[in-house]
C-alpha cells in the first residue's frame, strides 16, 4: 500500500519497515529527495509521481518537527496540533 497520509506513512516507515525516524535518517532522506538530479530521486518520482515525492518530503519535515518538539519537552498533542497537512 502506498501511504496517502502522514499517519499511514509514519506507520509504514517506523512499524512495518522498522526504521526509526531519527534526525540522521530524516536528514539523509531529505538530502536525497531535495536533489532532483540524483538517480534515486528520479527513479522515485517516475515510480510514485511528483505529488507523492513532495508529500514524502513534507512528511519528513513534519517528523523532524515532531522530534524537535519532543526534545523541547512539548506534550505530543501540542506538537501535533501545530502540524498541518
């Protein structure tokens, strides 16, 4: 299943794939997805389309913001209430 929402994507990455959404992982993936000249990025865009490519970038940023909020001691509901999309 291709995730259509942030919650689906987060579950897919962290639960089904077992990949922790660490700051390093987020930074590495954003570095790839933000470089349209990379073969990996081009392949992803061909397979899943530009809308999904852009959504994944947004979701990575959102996951990073949630981490920052957690590190600052924000309650999870407060951090998620600040997120849109």
